[in-house]
C-alpha cells in the first residue's frame, strides 16, 4: 500500500458518508467531497457520477489523490507532515492547507509569502524545518489548523456547531503523528 492510501484511510474515517447540513458552507458532501469539488473533478477524472450521492470510496480516493494529495505536493513533504497537510487540504481546501503550512513555517522562523501555494520555496522551507526540529514543525502546523478553525467561528458564529468536530479531528491527527 502507498503512503497516499495509508493516510487517505485515516481521512476517510474523519469524513464519513453523505451529509447535507444547511449550515455547512461546503453544502451537500459525500466521503468528504462537496458538489463543487465533484464538478471540478469530473473535468479531469473520467467516470465520476454527476451527484455526490452516487460517489463510492474508490472514486472519492481518486479525487483525494488528484485534487488534494497531488495538488499539495504531499509526496514531496516529509512524513508525517504530509498527512497533516493532506487532511487540512480535504477539510480546508488546498489553499487553506498551504496557508496553514506557510504560517506555521513563518511562526518558527520562515519568511514565506502566505499565498497558499505549496511551491518550491514552501517545500524547501518545510524540509529544512523538519530536518531541524520535526516536533516543532508538527506542533506549529497543528496549532495553525486550530487557529484556522477558531478564525472561521470568530468570523461566522453559525459555524460554532462544527468546532467540536473540527477540534476532535485535529486532536486525533495530533495523536496519529505522535504529538
């Protein structure tokens, strides 16, 4: 089994099945894939259903890999930081995951532009920070994810109902990486 499949199994446990909460900004979602994401994925992955309701695990994994794992260049990020970035991408979008990583790196001494794009500079900074002090980087990435979700609730009080679930997910991920 590949690294992608190992971490995707964990993410799938967080995501669950079909959800259609009117307060969820992502809208109707199945296996962590929103209707909007499915529409984007259909342009690059053949054979996907028209509605998220018809999505199966294999199809969700193909979307996860193409639109999140590959887009965030997780195969170039050291383990287990790759898992934290990937899970953030599924939950917060690829740009959100990139900004969280860049903010974490800047908090521990980096000087990156926080544009959400995981490019060569962000990858180099991630690898250097991991080589220097992996636990400090893992902690910083986890803290940025907490800040991200708290900021969502601060801006929009209707999202407070999701905060407990988000924090449980972050804590489970912290446990999974040994924090």
